[in-house]
C-alpha cells in the first residue's frame, strides 16, 4: 500500500485502487522509464496487479502523484463565490482517476468517475456555490433594473421628441398661415395698384381729349379752310 504521508490529496480512495488502469497509461510508462530505467517494467507489473511499489522503488508513488497532478486535465468547473470574488472548483482527471481541485484549498480525491467527484464537490463547497448563485441573482436584478430605467428614459426621450415635433408642426402651420396672409396682402396691393392705374389711365385719357379739344377750337376759328370762309367772323374785334 502507498505511504499515507506521500499522498498530497485528502482522498476518498487511495491511489492504489487505480493502479491497474494507470499501468496501461503510456504517460506512466514514460515517467517510470525515465526515472527508474532498470525497474520500470517490474513497477508496471506490480501496478497491473494492484500491488504496492515502495518495496521496489520508495519514490515511485511520489513520481506517480506528481505526474497525475501536473498532467491532469480539468473536465468540469463549478462556479463559486467567496471573499468578495469569484473562483472555480475544478474536477480534474488523469486516466481513470478523478479528483477535486480549488485555489486555497487542499485537493480532494480520488474518485472513479466524474459524477462522483462532482457530487462530493457540491457538498464540500455548498456554501460557496450558494453564495455564487445569490450573487448572480443580485446581478441579474440589477441588470433588469438598469434595463427598465433605460426603457423609461427612452420613453421620456420619445415623448420629448413627440412634443418637439408637435411644436415644430404648429410653428410651421403658423408660418404657413402668415405666408398666406402675406400673399393675400400682396394680392390686395396688386389689386389696388391696378385700380390706381385704371384711374390714372382714365384721367390721362380725359385730359388728352380735353387738350385735343382745346387745340382744335382755335384752329376752327382761324382756319381759312373752315366751312365758314367768306362769311362774317364769329367774333368781332
């Protein structure tokens, strides 16, 4: 069995439970061949049977733990909230091994499936998960309030624009009425001017006729071609 002090994980299962599956992983083989070139095959054989490794290589378990931590992948993240900030609890995996990893907390493992690891994480970090959900609800409410305020402001702007448009339309109608009145005044002025021209024209015609009459009368009186030639003058001196 692996030494308890060599396991950095606060686990639900010991790592040797997964030895048979890990023995088939090429990354484990490569690590043992690099660090234990003379005993690598023997170590892998012991792992495939689920037997302890410390009798052959005392550091074999430490090498295996480091490999799993460094080469493991995050397969799922759970959102949490704590100390006024957001953080994530990660479900990690390496081959058949799963464990829980979170900043500022010790790792929790090992688990035989992702679902098992998630279930334990939700229990271990339930307070932080609840705080995260509460924080998100508050943010959503704030966003909804902001959206409502924006809608109210948009409605007010539309009302103001409508009032401005109505005011402009009224002003335009007033301007048009004034323009119509000006046109009527111009028409009246034109009519008056026409009447004046007619009057002046009539007066000019009468004056011309009178002038012509004045010029014709003396001619009739003294013109030798007058039909009264040979008779007594109309006026005696």
